C-alpha cells in the first residue's frame, strides 16, 4: 500500500516508517516539523538502506517523499493529493504535551481538531477513506477496570490534550457511521518508550521532558541532576505509579498489522476497529528506574516528589483483541525498552542535530 503518514518525522511516526517499508509498503510524509527534525527521516532512510537496501539486487536507495506542510493547510494537502494516490493514511500529526495543553487549550483544540477535520475533508474529496488514528489510553480517564479492555467505557479526561483524542475518536466514528465507505481504526496507545535498536532514531523532546523515560535517559546522560518520582504512596506494590510501557518498535508494528482492517475480506470486518496497543504488563516507575540501572549499568539518582496532578495510580491494558483480530502482540520486554532508550540517548546526547537542514 502507499500510505500518507502525517507527523511522520516525529517519534512514533519515524519508527512506523521503518516497519512500513520493511513490510513492503511505501509512504509519503507530511509534517510541519513543529516538534520534530527532518534528520529523523534521513536516518529512517539510512536504516532502511542498511536493513533491506543492500539485500536487494537492484540496491534500492530509499528516499521517502517529504512535504513540510501543516495539516491545517488545505491547499498544501490538495497539492499533495494531486501528486500522489494513497491507499490509506496513518495520522500521527498533533500536539501531545499534556501540561502545555492545559496552558494553551485553544492551540491544542485548533491544531489537533481543525487539522484533523481539514485532513479528513481532503481525504474524502480524493476518495481515500482508510485511516488509522493515533489515540491514547488517556481516553479511558480514570479507568473503571484494570486491565482495560476496549469494552471499558471512555472516561473524563484531565486535560485538553486528552479531550482532543477523545473528541477526534467521536468525530471519526460519526463520519464512518454516516459513510460506511470509511474504514476507521483507532489505536489507543499506552506508554510508548524505547527506540530503534540501531540507536539512530528515538524520542527527541523539546525542553524539559514530560514523560518518564526521556527524563530517566537525560538524567543518565548527565543533562539533568536527578529524576523526580511523582508520588510513592499510590495503592500499588511499591507505591509508585504503574503503567503499560510498550516498546516503540512494537507499537510501530501494530500500525502495519492494523492495515489489514482495510482489506475487504478482513475477518473481523463488522467489529469496531478500536484496539488497545500495550503489552498487558504493568510496571511501576521504580521498576523502570531499577531496570534501567541494572541493564545499562549507569546510575539514575532520584528523589520522591509529591504526586503530579491528574495522574492515576495504575493503568495497563488487556491487549488480547489486537492479538486475536490483528495477530499482533508486543515482542519486546522491559529490558529491551530500557536498553534501547539508553542506546539512543547515549549515541545522541543532544538529540537530532539543530537546524532543519532541508
Ligand atoms: P511527536 O510530537 O514526536 O510527533 C508528532 C508529529 O506531528 C511531529 O513531528 C510534529 O511536528 C507533527 N505535527 C504536529 N502538528 C502538526 C500539524 N498541524 N501539521 C503537520 N504536522 C504536525 O509525537 P509522537 O510521540 O510521535 O506521537 C504521535 C501521535 O501519537 C500523536 O498524535 C500523539 O498524540 C499520539 N500519542 C502519543 C503518545 C506518546 O506517549 N508519545 C501516546 C499516545 C498517543
Ligand atoms: C508515567 C509515570 C508519572 C515523569 C502520558 C500522557 C498520556 C500518553 C502517554 C499521549 C507516571 C511518573 C513521570 C517524571 C515521574 N500520551 N513520572 N517522573 O502520564 O502515564 O501518560 O504519556 O497520549 O496521555 O498522559 O506518562 O511518562 O508522563 O508518566 O515519576 O519525571 O511516571 O507520575 O506515574 P503518563 P508519563
């Protein structure tokens, strides 16, 4: 398939490009680079050349078409669709910082919701009605049951970012109901961590990381003095928050598996295409820190801080629907996650080089 990948220069998008090409698909990337660097795309191409280019007798040099375009830019998207024919879109583009969304709700609703509405309109005008949307465990709010299944109802989000995901799920479901030619897949990611095992691509947060793993790696590499652990009095085995951390390469592979939903003879065609994408294992914050130190042999000093507002104690999923219907399951474990996160950070202490270089 030829896939439009919005937000393809970002963390999850870049890893997904690798898995798409490895599975024989092709992609075109649209990204406004507001939270990414096009160096990621060059590195994806380098990985592909190393992993599959040399084994190909014609020695293909991978070049992924890239458009520096905002998904709110209707003309820009029209131009893109005039030049390419797409079988499907994997839609990663969006702002994702929870705390920032509380400070700038308008910007989050405008970017994520208006952007997606423009994208969907241009897609339907060009008869491309297959979409995989990056949703999030955050749509469950404080979940009614653990492990979380897809039958669990959505909950109240604690921040505008989460609401954009929840609202966009509804928009997509309604559009599909009104026009059954649409195929909508909602992938609810749990906590993506890790990096490609080559260490060439990974998570490259701007400023102070919001998420646990990039904070740990920045402490380990000496960029920050210590990790703050937000609360050790939760009703969990060691008192720290428990999450379903998933290796980003597994998450990327889930997108390739989800493309099956678009086949007319897909066995589960009448089911709703909502999938939890996690490992099904809950690891605590301290589990992650201890595994990181043990596997990588580097210290990660930490201090216990007050709880972070909006955090819940425990969040992990039952991923069996994705296994049954898509044949997908996570293959990487906690040791792979901490090892690969560290390899990326160690090889790229400053992330991708500055300057967009295009
Ligand atoms: P990321 O910020 O690395 O990637 C998102 C990409 O979208 C960036 O390259 C950014 O430049 C681009 N972008 C943002 N707004 C755009 C716009 N208006 N037009 C064009 N490009 C735009 O984030 P990520 O971690 O790779 O996340 C990808 C998707 O997955 C996001 O939608 C995010 O909300 C969702 N998600 C992420 C996580 C996570 O923890 N990383 C968890 C659940 C869901
Ligand atoms: C994990 C655990 C923290 C940082 C967020 C979004 C969610 C989704 C994934 C996009 C928690 C603790 C963290 C730190 C810490 N993103 N922690 N010190 O909050 O589960 O989920 O990212 O959709 O929507 O909310 O992930 O990595 O921020 O936190 O102790 O410096 O680590 O309290 O228990 P979270 P996280």
